[in-house]
């Protein structure tokens, strides 16, 4: 696979689908096992409920969530992170404070192809650049954080008064 680093990336409007990079390497079609740590118990419960349906695979569900939200991943991740206080003495520097913890999380294992994993990693890099840009001490986005945010945006929320199992 030849990649030109010195050419600027094409900017796509949110309504345009991202082109799938052509990969002539047959190894790009080989499956790999990847795991994501889903720390949010409500997202994990909604994921389990969605995968209980016949014919729904973990891999398919994760890839569908990323596909549907590919142009808003930075917003979805940012909404899940603790917000900086604009009245803080140092508002552009992240401080080590934990976000809300929701018990009941777990691990999701999927089997994307090598090519699909390259696309997931490109989404992680792109989202990380958007979130970290101009802010000191802000941690990079991980695969797990990206997938959690995409699933949270994709999976149906429980109806009012309903408890996710």
C-alpha cells in the first residue's frame, strides 16, 4: 500500500461518506481480534440487549455505530468527557478529574479485518487530533473511548422509567 504523506487530506462534508482506502494487500482481509473496554455500564447493557437479537454480531454492531457517527465522533467523545470550567484560572489545561463512573461495564471482543482495523485507527487518530488540538494535558482518544462514544450515540436509549438490563 503506497501512502503519500505530503499531500493534504481531502476534506469531506458531513453528508459525504468517507472513501474506503484501496488496499491491494490481501492481508487486509484477514480477521484480527480486538477488544474494547466499555467502562459505562449503561452502554454495555444497551449493547448486550442489541446483540441478543438474532443475526446481530458484536463486530457488525460496532462497525455500524462507527459508520453512522463517523462525522460526529469528536463531539460524541467530548460530550462524554468532563468539561473544562471556563471560569477556571487555567481553562485551557486539562486537570486530572475522573468522569462519572457507571458500574456494570465490560469487555467487547470483535473480529474486524486488518483493513477495517486500519480505518478504526484512522478514526481514533482523527478524533484525537480534534479533541487535543490547542489544549494542554488533554489525553488522546483510545479505541475503547471512541467505540463507547459511538455505541452510546447509536444504541437506543432506555425509555423513561425503563432500566437497562
